[in-house]
C-alpha cells in the first residue's frame, strides 16, 4: 500500500513530462482500459505547458467508451470553452449527441444535434458525419418547418457522396426514401 501511494505521489509531481502520460494513455486505450486512459490523458493535459486540448478530447473519448458520460461532458465542455471550433471535439460531441437523440427521439435532443452538426459543418464542410447528423436532425425536426424534409434528404445524400461505404448513412437514406415514397403514395 505504501509503495502504491509513493508511486502515485511521484507520478503527480510537478514538471513530469506529459508525453509519458500520453504514451501510457495510448497503451491503456489499446488494452481497452478506457478508464485508465481517460485519467492518463487528463494528467497529460495537466502536465503540459502548451495544454494541448487534444488530450482532453481523447480523455472525453475514453470516458464515453467507459460509460462515464458526465465526465465526457465535462471534458468536452472544457475543450469547447477554450476552442469552440476544435474539429475533433465537435466531431465527438456531434457523434455523442446524435446517438443520444436516436435513443431518446426527443425534440430537444435533435435540436442539440442540429446545433452541433452545424458547428461541425462550419469547421469541416466536407465532414460526412456533419452532413449525416444534419440530415437526421432536419428529418426528425420536420414538424418545425416544411423545408426540413428537403434539407434532411439533401444532407443525407451529401453524406453518402462523401462516405459511400458507410452503412448507417445508406440505411438512413433508404429509410427516408421509402418513407417519402409512402407519403407521396398516400397523398396522391
């Protein structure tokens, strides 16, 4: 026990090289130990003089993988406060918000997806994820505005152009095409 406490104290001494923690975190990621990876990335961020935000993004990814969503939100919040246009943070945030919206189906959650995806598309105009999330958000918010169906379909088609092998995009586009055909058939 004393040895473990001593090792912990040495590891947390000021001036430790953040590369050490980054390498340790990558090792833990490779082993699937996302909790320890998250902690090591957090330490790497804390020890870095340049405080690279990518360490916090990777810590957030580890938290998501480990099922620790409150910690992931905290890490991403810190990152986006410091750099609201960091593509890696916007990508992770959009992925996460989209998954939550798919599970809940709540309008408020789809509005968050729309907001995140718009920010990501502004930073990375050719992001398949941004277009996919925009398409899904617009389609799920179609009761707010009649033009949202067209916007949703356009974004899904653009996502497919950018990533033609993504089966999720293909499925969502086929589902929407089928739904649109059914609605047109029922109306006419």
